[in-house]
C-alpha cells in the first residue's frame, strides 16, 4: 500500500499517521518533539561540545549529544560523527569517540550472534536462577505508578519523548531487573517500543550488561548516586524519600538485600 | 540505468546513502514492515520519527505492508529488474533479501557503508568481542586519529 509523502505541516503528517497506523496510535499515541531527518541530525551534530560532554555526561542535565536516534537509523553514519567530533575536539573528544565505539561494538556482536541478542550471553552473576525472574513487565512500572518519583518520572519521559538519558536508562533497567526481579528481555522489549534510538543490539546488550549476563557483575546503584546526578529533583518530590525508599542504602547493604545468594561479592564499588 | 530500484531500509534513512549516490535517478522505495511494527509494538512516535527522516529523501515512495511483496510490486510498476540497497546486519534483512531473489527473481546488490574506523586486516584480526575492552584496545589509537593515512 502506497502512503502519502506530501504534507503542509507537521500536524497534518501526525494526523495522517494516526489514521494510517491505528494499532500503534491506540497503544501509544504520543509524538516526540525530536524531529527526524538529515537536517535535524546535522544540527545536532553541529551543537556537540566534546569537552563538555566528557565532563558532564553522567549528569541528567549534562551536555549529551542526542545523536543516537539519527545514528540508529543511519541518518548519520558513525564514521561521520566520529570525524566531526575529532575535528572539533581533538584529544578532548576521546570520551565521546569511545561512546561511539560502544555502538560499533554492539553492532559487531549483533552481526556475529543475530537473534542470539535475545538470549542470555552468559550465566547470571546475581545468585538467582533465570526462572526466578518474572516474565512480564509489571503494569505499575510501564504506567509510571510505582510511587517512586524517579522511576515513574523515567517511565513517563520514555513514553512521552522516546528518549531517556543514559544514566536514567541504567537506573531504570537496574530497578526492573534487580529490585523487581523481572527478566531483562521484558524491559528491553519495553524500551524498543518507545526509544526513538531503539536498536536491538545496543538496547538488548546494554540490558544484558545491567543484568550481568554480559558483564562480570550486575549493575546497581543507590540513592546517593541517583540524587547526585539528578540534583535531587526526583527525591525532593518523592513521598517515599523518608518512607521506604528502596534505594537508600550502602552498596554493601544493597548487595546483601538484592543478591543474598550470590556466591561472590558483586559490589559495584 | 533504468532497471534499478533502490530499497531504502530502516538502518539507512540517509539522503546521502551510497545507494542513492550510485543511482541518483533511480526510483527509491521504503516499506514499513507490518510484521516488525506488530512484533515490536512500535509506538507512533517511532514511526513518526522515521517518516520525517524519509520525507527528506527526494522522490521517495513510502509504502506499508509485507516488505517483499511491496518491493516486488514497486519494481513491476517501475519496470525494474534488480534492487540496490545498503548493508544491514539485521537477520531479517538477510531473510528478506533471499526471499526477493527466490520468490520474485529480483537480485539484491548490497553496497557497503563507511565503517566506524578503517582497519587493516591485521587490526580486524586482533579484535575480540568477548568484552568491550578487548575490542577497543587494539583499535583505539586508530579510531582516535583523524588522519588515517599512517597505515603503512
């Protein structure tokens, strides 16, 4: 079936897409502000400040590049992006080029194992068996109604914007897998529904890294860490800050709580 | 050449794709793969993003349905006897490509994309994928150098 290619403005395009893709529109009707296209990609590339990126990338307000969606769909190539930031930043672009290399790495693994990216690459290092994890993503996580301001905020942002900061992805994935003990595949599929940069390789293999099936230990975090890199914006508004925040603990305490059966120390720090 | 149909796929929504540069006058078609949309439950915002990327590709024809059947129909309509596209590592890409040849006698030529960093065969051979560090350490110096001409 041939589709329309001429639209007078964005609203007209969006109205047309709602009619043309009714199943998608019924499931998740949100439209992101992020624009697709080569022009938008080049504009994003022109704004990158490699040195600022390296210094602030872990912070939710950091100078991140927002290039991933364009790279995922080949609107820009990784080679072009690499050249552009090296020309601008020289040695100061090392951190950013290393992050680009992660994408190349995930792609190479995907080329090698194909749909194997949906299976555990290695055994879990959490002390839990694969069958100890729930198959399905709980509704309260997807709907953003857990009562945890941070996780609910991330779920809303994912649904509304199709984007999450990398650190927020890591926290949310760790919460899903380790605190709620849900299979990483359920979380990975949820992200792919929504992320504009949703790429099976980068996404799934990163979930496996958090889960510990593609890493020597599981990734987890505590409240101090989240508070630090968010300026506490979620914590200040959270009813559970003084009333059962599941992230408020030392790494040693969390290890005992989350991975009581782990044979070896799996501490992050 | 009037016999070429360019197949644009979701891994290369780029107006400067090697396929478009090699055949600037050829008809070009993208198909929203209904099986993929349903399987991944892709949200409307993901579709809209891709659609906006496509609209910046001059003279693109956008379709939805079964990819192989839609491409075969487009080829028939345009009088094309072969397809040119760019590489994708997605397993589905290889399946669709084989099916185009098998069921519709449409050969698919796949053009390479520029790699992240130009590596010699020796460098390629040193890469291991077990962990990121084993991939990155052997190629790091090359990838961080702007001028790649020091490969002697």
